[in-house]
């Protein structure tokens, strides 16, 4: 019967989609598809599509259906979700599709229109029973916080398209903010920096590699934490000749400083709106960081120094929303914050 009735927890992210089934990650792939130009048919999805991103020709183009955490291209999103669900469930095209129960994580700033788009896409992709959970709440669950207790907890989830900030107590979001300042903007900062300071033209794939290899928010790190310089090879913007440059973490910290400062400012704004008793709880409990952005070197220390409240990076922060969505899937009858 498991073949015909399955339960899926889905973190539908701007950069990556993670699907869990039976407490196990069965899919973790980039949220991207490749489409044939003439036929509009799916050519590749996920990892395969990312491999050909920025290497395409006029016959094929790639598209990321989600932008800033919400569906930007409905048809592409449905195509992507259907493909990912088929991969996750093992169902084959043309055979009986399993009956699916899903919980999908959505950004805290989702509008009713955004939610309807996600609901319709999931339904067309095979969901017979669908629930949605706000990503900050899912992050808190995935981190291991008791979200139903009368105790203030604060979560900052720095994803690909959005940064989600929320104060949670008694199973509800008391104060929150969802801003379109996150990993994608940091990637753009690196591309612009390489062009302006080194006259090197690079794509988003290379910029992501730089961010992963030498990404830092502090210009000075302890020697044991400092990564080795990263060699960037690309085209000289002026001469079009091949060129290269060694990039260190201090340079990256400087070029992304303005973007990180925007996140800092938004955290302070949410804290300013937080009721005094919950604020006191947060000072004691600290603030939890999740999402890919929390992997930037030194980010917890920088935020702690700025806000004067301890910041903690969640264990395996990339999977926090997915783990929380999975827990929500088990408790659809008891959690009051789930939406149908």
C-alpha cells in the first residue's frame, strides 16, 4: 500500500528543493529545469539542469521557477514539482500515481495569491491532501525549539531568495519580516565585485563557488578558521583575454557588507517590535540562524556583536526547514499553525 499512498514533506526553496519521505531525504536538488525551446518539453531537471545552466544553446533554456521564495512561472513550477515528486516517490510516467499527502514550506511573506499558486501547483503535481507551513515556523521545529510553549524564540532563516525573521511563541508567529535580501543578492554582489575590482566576467555558478569556498562576513578570522585563497579564472572584460585572480575571504567580506547590513537592520527592527517579555526570553535563549546564508564564516559572531544577543547556527542549517516540515507532516492533527 505504501506505493499507492505516500506522505511527503517539501521544502520548496528558491535555490534548492528538498523532499523527505519516511524521515529520510529522498531528494535534494537545485530548483531549476531545462526546457526545449521549440517543443516546450522538459529536457532536464534539478542536478542535470544545473549542470547545463549557463552552457545552453538556443535549442534549450534553463529557468528557475521560484523567485524570492514564491512562484514566478506557474507552468515551469508545476513541471518542476511534478518531476521532483515523481523522482521522490519512484512513480513512473504512465503508471498509477500514488495518493499523496504533502506539507509544503512557504515564505512568511506569502500573499493569498502566492499561496493559491503553490496550492494549485502541488495539486496538479499529485497532492490529494495538502498543508502549508510558514518557513520560519518550520525552521524553528527543525532546529528543535518548542514552538508551542509560552516562551519567546527567534529564528533568522537566510535562504536563496528571502531572509525570514520571526519571533515565535505559543504555536504562533508574534512578529516577523520577510525580505528579498538573501543568498541570491550576495551572489550578485560577488559578480559585481569581480567585474569592478578585477575586470573579470564570471557567471552565477562561479560566484556560488567563490561564496562557498571563501565566503565570510568578517574581514578578520582566526587563523584556524581562515580558508585558503580561491583562484578565479574568467574573461577580462576589457581585452576579452583569459585572466585569473586569487580571491581571499577579506575581499568577499567587504563586497557583501552592505547586503549583510540590510539583514542586520531588519533583525533589529523585528526586535524593536517584540513584546518586552518575549524579548527577555530571546536574550536568554539566543537567536537561531538557519538556511544557506548561515554557513557564511563569522556570521553568528558578527550578528552577536551587532545586536548584543547570542546567535546560534543550527545543526545542518540547510535542512532545518525540511526537518521541520517533516515533523509538521507527522502532526497535521495537532499543530494549529498548519494551513490547508
